[in-house]
């Protein structure tokens, strides 16, 4: 990660390094950032789908039965007319990186083992009790 240097102070102290802001993706009136966990619902549908926003316009999700958790372009996850909501927005680079680690661990997990809600709950650290 690149840092923004604020220079030295009047006493010659070392540069203070400030991480740059997280990149932002505009989806209609909503701003999404890497690390956000969102839901989307197609107009007229009762089904709500959850996904993880990654870098460079990519998202990660379990598309449906027979599919595996993996990468997909955000424009494919969010067809026109989708209702989108950030349910677990990220607040920092650290939080984004903490969420990417569990997302990496479940890459390729089949939908039958973890539906979209299970994957995004796992990414944000929600542990469900065993039934």
C-alpha cells in the first residue's frame, strides 16, 4: 500500500505516513468501497443476495446452486435496476485487509456448503451457533 507523506515538522521529526483513502465505486447514488459487504435485490424479486466488494471493480460471492465462492465483476453481480445496500461497510484499510483474509480462505467453496449469507457472515466475523 502506498502512503501519503505529510513531510517533516519544524523539529525535523520523521514523516508521518497517512494511508490514502480507500478507492470508491459509484453505483447510482451509493458509494461502495473495497471491504464492504452488501446486499442486492432485483426489482420484483423476493430473493436478496449478499456479496463482498473487492478491489478494481471486482466482487466476491456465491452466485447460486452448483457455483463456488469466487470473483466476479461488480457490474455482473449488480444488474441494472438492482436495489443495493451496504450492510457491513468498511471503515479502514485495516478492516478491509482483515476481511480479505477470510475471503481468500473460502475461495472455491461450493454453494452447497456456504450460501451467500454464510460466506459474507464468515468474512465479517459473524460466527453462527451450530444447530
